[in-house]
């Protein structure tokens, strides 16, 4: 059901994601639902997340590309009001990767961590590294 | 719904004052007049003498809930119907209308018992809602042991609840605490108050009583006539039952959702009410002339001399190749003319009388056209009006009820509908299908009909035309016609639209609906052939078309398109009383009526919903792909009972699909009286052809490729063959149909001109590109007072302009496909127009998806489309062999001034042709799919009227149907099409009525050179292949021939499948 009438745009994007993946990013559609993607983003080098593998689930709603992909709890304007149909899965994932390189504590998901980041960035970075090692080491 | 909706509350308020002698319709009407002010409505009712509106009494048995004027719902909710009935005096009760009848139905678990109680009280008084239908014996089966029932004992009936119902509170104080068993079975049980359950009634009774009782359409009472003294299981108990029908059913029209209607009637041919009548032993005093039984009769002739060809036709129509979708070959699986004639039959029409057209028609009609006029006039007349009004419609039968009030009820034997108003033959179809083959002048015959009988819808009736709530009737499957006789229509979704129209229909003239491409032609033909001043004409088309009924109703003839029709029917914002559906037309004519062939399409539904006294279908192809196509036409025409899908399906469609020839025979017998079809080969009484056209000479011109072309062709062929052979090896030919067609396409284009294959992505000088660049660089500069930052950067614009100059295709950032109808934003971004507009919330402005600048629709520029050719075709111009031959032919014709049409299926080839035409000073115009309607009309006019213009370049499929190009007497078909019928159609545009000169048709085929042929023959000898030789075009000729065989021969699905593979192999051998 979910795979019938898959818009050409989604098929094309998927093909391109698979044939020319963006560095540090892998996204592959689920076999039983082509609108559902398993995503892995490598923590960017020289960021606290370096060495981490971040798994995400991405879902393309019915209205895609006129509506943004659904991507769990990530504060990113292009996933919300700044979505544009000219953006793609690839650009979204690249944006997330960039977000890992340059977190934005002014628009946080967690207030506490943002506070921590603002008050003592070095310590926050250490925590991030620690958590990356603990929870995102790809094991 | 809208604000105009009368609420139940208002309704019951008014009802409580005025009492039950006013119907709900009256109250609705009053409320509308009073602008929904209840007080004002009451005053209107009391102040207007004879306010009461004599309603049409009609009911569909599919109405699923029914009411009498009953007690307030508050009582019912807790007490159950019978309790209330007992506790209230009847007259009081009758004055109060329940606002929630549905509750009544649902909350009466003991409906059998309560019905009985109620009958006891209410059956006697005159004016009661319940009419006594009849009384009969019924053999009940005992389900108990040891209980007793005596003759004369009253029995009560218990009907199972609908499955899925939550049970209402059990009836207190009645039925001894008996609760209806929550069963979904269809068993109807009976019991007495004293003993409890006694037995069950026979299934055949239960089956028809159950839905009717549930919907409160009938009720039943009974007593025991005879029973064994000591009951045992399965003993027979003789009951005497009386059945009453709820007269309110005939007054109220309930909106039924499509789903219900579909489930209960559309797909089924079981109708409870007629069955019940039969069980009661009621005999119609007037029988239906035409019954389902007739249709099953084995008497219909079975053998036919053309048996085998029909069978072949059957097979052909049936075979749909599942593996191919949307390929170009598939599009042509339409029926050939010969098959069509086999199916629908060519009428022995030569005996028809002729009728002279009125003097206001300013052209001569040929004898066969005069025959058509006579035939159409006759069909429109139907029977003489008085006779028609007093003759029972053949699908209906009439019953006397046993009620003392001498009531008569009419039942439709096909649909099961019931009504108390006389269903006369007036409601029958008046009109038919004019199915003359293309080119015989259906348009002019229709114009003659228009002139011969101009009129206004509904005016011939003695009744006032204004009748409120007609559309409610339509919802119930009935349409009112001029004399307030229920007219039947089929039920559609989307009919709730009509609910909104609460006012009367305005009477209008004739409405012609045609494809957009023929709009101009209809107008032109009417203006040319009709004496000025003899009729008023109005073209209802375009955004600014007036919506009010008056404008439409004023004109004698209104022309509109299927598009307008559909959009007005489904329009969300339809004002009350507007557009095509607010008018009762005198006559509706569907041109190219096969447009409505698929019965579920919006077009078909919309067309069928039109209200008209006379209906016509014009089509040269009443069946295009499927027998089902006819169903839509019959439904539109109101040919009963074939507008009911259930009957059509059961008696025609299914038998047909199963190979039972009776299906086809039945269609033929249905069509015979209502369809007129002549072909160019039809003859008149003396055996002479009805239409003598100047002779047409069809010639094939074989062109030989030049050396250079041949090299190119060979290279391309080899490359394609490698790919094809791969598919063959993998056994995946049919799975790669599209790719194969693409390969073939290239080869075929190569035969026209190698440039076509080199096309895609390229250059042309845009004189205005620089202007474009300047505009971008200035950008919004001027507009918004020098905001330089809004303008895109110089470098970027340069890049875009270069891209455009190079004709780089690029892709749309939204659909990721090559641009389609690309637009440039002021910020110099390129997107498909559709994609961009779809990304906006409103239609006038939005953000640029690429850079998020706010842009408005007016600022969009249509991106210049680059030339399709990679090389500068002007500079490097070379004639292909076909072009050389064509130019030679045209040069020969030049001195005679004889006009020609040059057809190609590729507009790119038309592009190419323009170069030598211009160079050789051959004046031409061009018609292809990119032109708007006005542009098309202009081109056709120019070509027809300007004697200097010698050539019309036309894309094979652009012209659409019906275009008349008789100014030309030569046709050059530059490339073969898969199906010869499409070519034939194109050519028919010049070889048709009105053509006075000899016609020459030349088809171009590229022939392999001698050497090549020799090699092929050699190959054939070695490999044993003999059929496939020559260029792709020559092989296509073979495929065409094969296709013809396939259509007329009896091939099974499997054979057709393998034939396809063979066909492809043939092209690549």
C-alpha cells in the first residue's frame, strides 16, 4: 500500500541518496515502506560528536515535498515553518550534520543542556563527548 | 451545509403550530420564503390561501428511515413507541412532529410488538398514515414445544435488530420484560403476549419484511388461523397477516447516502416491496409491459449469421493486456469501425422518411440528412402528449391496495421504487443516439433539429414550471418532469450539491455540450448555416461567464464544454440557482458523446444530472473500448431500466463478458429504436451510396535514405538492437516495453530526419535573452525603489542566461524532473509553473522555494524554451530524403493553388519542416497542441480562407476530433502511426462532407536501399525469417497489418500477448 503511487520525486531522491550518498550520511528506505528511512549520521570531525553514529528515523508524509519530512525531536527551522519544497532529504540531513558541528543553544531542545552550554561550554562539550562515547559509539 | 439550511428545530417549531396537515415540504417552503424566520413562516402559511403544495407522492424503497408524525422524542427515548401511542390521544400526537425520527427507529427493540399495538389503535381512522395493503395467509413454523396458541389469538412479531446496533433501553411495561435478542440473524419470530415465543415466519417473508419494517415503511399484524393443539418443534402454524404501508413514505424524501443506496439497490436486483406484494397475492391490475422476466426469456434469438465475427469482436474487446500500461501502442486498443458496426449494428435506415428542414436553415440537406431530421423529430415527439401522459410507463405496474380508501400504488419492477403518482411514458427518454460515422454531418443535422423545433424546457406543460424541491426528488432517484411525474434518474454522489438548490428551475432552450476544441466550430457552423435572427446563440465558456440562470435561459441555443459542465456541477461555491444546473433545458445535445463513456467519471455524472426534456448523444463511436461505454449513454438518455447499473450489469455486461451472446443481442435490441447509424458505405433505397465524396487516392511514397542518413540509421539500429537483444535474453521484453518503445521512437524519428534524434538540449538565439538579463539585473530595482539587494547577482543572472542560451535542460528543484512549462522568478530561479504554484498557499503569491523571497504570480516570466536541437539546424541545414520528396510534391502542387496538410506525430519534425518551407517560400500555418483555442480557430480560419497559404503543418494528434479542413485536398502523412485508424482519422478531416475536389493522400515510408534489402533477404534465407525486412517504418507497416488481423481475428489473451512480443521482435530482427 504505502509503496504504490510513490511520487517520482521520492523515487528519484532515494536513488540519488543511494547512488551518491553525502559524506558521513547514510539513508536507506525501509523495505516495506518506501517513505520510511533509516538514517545514520556520523558525528562531524572536530565536533564533540566525532566518532559517534547517530541513528535517526525519517518519514516522508503524504504531502511531501510540500510538507517537511518528519524527523523526531530536532529543533531545526527548515523542518518547521522554514520548509521549502526545494529542499530534499539530502539537504535536511546535511543541515542536521551541520547542526552537530555548530549546535545552536539559542533554540534548544533541552533547556538544561543549553544553559550548561552557555555557562560552561568546555564542560558541556566534555559531557557531549562522553555521551557520544557512551551512547553513540556505533556498537 | 449553508446558512440557508432549515434546522430541525425550526421545522418542529413551525410544525407544532400549524399542525400535521401541512407537509414538511410546505414548511420548508414557508421557511425559505420567510428567510428561516419561524414566526414569519407560520404567518405565511396561515395568510396564504391554498398554501398547501400538492406534493408529488413518491418514494424509493431505498429510503432507509421512515416516520409517521409521531410523538416527541423525549418520550420515545425512554418509553418505547407503543407506550407513547397508548398514552397520547391521537389528534394531539398528530400535531407534533418528532425532530428525531431516526431515534424512533433505533430505540424500538420490540418493533414487532409495538407495531401491532399501534395498528390496533390507528388503523381505523380515515386519514391515517398507514394504508392497508392486503392480507394473506402465512405458514409459520413452531419453534417451541408444549405451548399453545389458538385460532384467533393475536400474534406479535419480533424483528431482529440490525447488526451492530446497540440496544436501546428495554421497553418498560410491555412485552413482559422481553428483550429483543441481540441477534444479527434475519429470523423474524412471532409470539403472543400470554405465552411468549411461538415460532418463526418463513424466510421469504422475513427477507422482504425485515428491511421494510426496519425502515418503518410497512408494518404487519396477524392472528393465528390454525395451529395444532399441542405445539411441537417445526409444526406448521397457519397465520393470517395484514400488511400496512406507511403513506408518509410517499410524501417524504429522505436523502440517502450513496453508500446505502449502492449497497441496497445499485448492486442488487432484489427489491423487498415488489416481493412483499407478490407474497400478499396482490396482482397488478395493470402489468408492466417490460419486466425482468422478459429479459431472461430464452426466446430471444440466439443464432446469427455473423456469429463468428461477433464472437471475435467479443474476444477482442475483452482482451486487455495487463502487462502494458500507458504505452503508445496501448492507447490504440480502440474498436475498429467494422467491429463497431458488428456490435451496434448499422440500421436499415434507408427506409426512413425524409423531412425538409425549416427555411431558416441556409443550406441544402442531403437526403440521408433529411431522414435523420425526420427520425430525430419523431423520437423527440415520443407518443402524442395526451396519450403519453395517460399511458403507464412500461417499467412500472399498478396495484390496488386492499385499503378502503381505494388507493393505488405503482411499483417499478426494475428498481423496486414505489409511488402513488401515475408514472407515465412522459418520463421516458425522448431523444437518442445519432451515431453516424464521422464526416456525414452530424452537426448540420443537429442544427436542422434545433431550428425545426425551438422550445423551452417544461413550458409545454399546463402546470406551472416553478416547483420547489425538485432536486430533493432527484436525490431519491426521481426527477420531476414537466407534468410533475416522477422521472427516474440514477443516484450519484455529488447530488447533495443539488440539495443546495432550493429554488425552481428556470426553463431554458437547447444546450449543446462539446469538447473545447469544437466550441468554435459549433458556433461558426450555426452562424453560417442559420438565417440571421432566427435563433439566439450564446457561448457559455471562460472564467467570466455569467452564472445566473437568466442569461443562460434567454438564449435559444447555449453552447458549452464538458469542462464547464463538470466544473459547475462539482463547484464548491455554487450559488443557489446558478449555472447550467439551474435550468430545465428543452433539449440537451452531447457532441462527441463518448466523452462521457466512463460512468463513474465526473463528466458522466455531471452530464447525467442535467435536467432536460429531450436528450441527444452525437457520436461516431458509441463504443470506444468497452461495451460499458454504452451504459453511460443510456443512463444519460434515461433509457430504462438500463440506467440502473444492477440491471445493465446482470443482463448485459456480465453475459457479454462471459461470452453469452444474449448480452450483445440485448444491447442491439435496446439500441435499435434509439440509435441511427449510417456510414460512408451506407446506401439509399436505390442502393446508391448515401454520400458521394470525390474520390480519394491513397498512395504510399517510398523514400530511400541518402548514404549519410543510412549510416546514421544503421549505427542507431545496431545500438538499439543490442539493448533489445538483452531484453530478449532476459525474457523481459514486456517488462521493458517503455524502453523498447523509446528505442523504436528514435529509429522512427531517424526516418524523418536524423536531426530529430540529435535533438534535446541545445541552442537558439533568443533575441530577448539580453533583455531578460537586463530585467533581472535591474530586477525589482524600479519596482521597489532601488532595493538592490533584492535583485539576484550579476554573475548568477549571467549563469542563468547562459544556461537558457545553451538550452540546458536542467531540472526543477521541486519535482526533480526536466522542466515542464518553466517559469523564471524575479530572483532568477527556474521552476515548473505547476510545482511553484502548488507550493504556495494561495494562488496569487508566495515564497520562492529556492531563496524564500516573496514573489507574486504576475512577476513570473515564462522561461524561454530553447530550441530542441543540439546543432544549429539553420546553419547546418540538410534535407532528409523525406523532406526532399515532400518539397518536390508541394512544388508540383504550387501552380494549381491546391492546399495541403502535412501531418507528423512529432512537433520537432514540424519545427524542422519550417526551415525549408521558409527558404522555398512556401506559405504555411501550423496547428499543434500548444495552441490555445482561439489560436487554433485563427489558424484554421486562416488556412481555410487565405488562398495564399498553401500548407498546414499539423501534429497528428493535435487536431482532435471533428475539425473540418476540407479547404485542403492533399494530405501528406510524414510518418506511420501504430494504428492505421489514427492516420485514417487525420485524413478524414479533409475527405469528408464539403469536400468538392479529388483528394490525394500520400503516406511516406522510408525504404531500405536495394543493398540493404538484399542483405536482409540473404539473412532471411539463412535464418528462416521472411517477414521482417527493411526499415523500422516498413516493418511498422507489417505490424499495422498484423494489428488489423488481431482485431478482426479471434486471438486469446495469451495469443495477443505473444503476438506483442512477436511484433516487437519483428521490428528488431
